[in-house]
C-alpha cells in the first residue's frame, strides 16, 4: 500500500499536565517547558537562527514532555564536515525528512538512508550522527524527554559538537 505523506505548515502541541525538575531536593517547574497549553508553531524559516554560518539554521520548541527542533541545511552544505554533528545520544527521537535526504549513522557504522517524506524513529540513548545531502534539506525532530542541552525558546539552539557557549 502506498502512503502519501503531506506535511502542513504548522505543528500543534496540546498538554494537560505539568512536569517538574529536581534541584537540591526541591521540586521546581522547568521554565523552558510549556505545560497545559495548545500552541500553534510555524514550521517554516521564520525566526530561525544561524547555528553554523552559511550551513545550518534552526529553531526549537518545548512542550511538557518533549522538545522539537526544525533544521534547515542550505543547499550544497549538508555533507560538509561542519554540518555533521558530533556523535551524540538523547531520548527517543521521531523525525520527519521534510525536504532533501539524510543519513543516520550509528556508532557501530550502520548507515540508514532517509529520503524526503520519510519518518524515522531513533531508539532512546543510541549513539548517532548524520549527514544531510547536497540539496536544500529540512528536518523536523521531536525528542522525548525534552533535550536538556537546548536553552529556552527564542535563544540560539545547541547543535551537537558546537561550542555550547557560542550557542547562547
């Protein structure tokens, strides 16, 4: 059976409860999260920030139990050494290849080819990296639990292997 996947121009998050983080045995709300809200987020290049000059722009959002990131690698740059993230791991990831093609590369060298329109899921805490082709490339990644290395929304996103101080 052939499945035709169409991606809309907005992403909707809906939540009904709050998540807290623990610090010095006190329960504090994580100010990055957006519990109990319905939000309409623009899945486009508005409000993206340049992460790697002339290569990658991105933006990210938080829900209650997840973080989402929109990546845009400029045409001709996705296979450059600077575009390849450091080997990294995080919670479970569901990603949609909105435009272009990519590869997910596991620590053991296994390569997974991702084509435009593909949805892929990466098991939690699997070490991986990737390449992002020569064409214009856009990906939406959703990770649960929320990425601890992402700052609050509206700030410059962290990209694995980039200097965290420069990401602020």
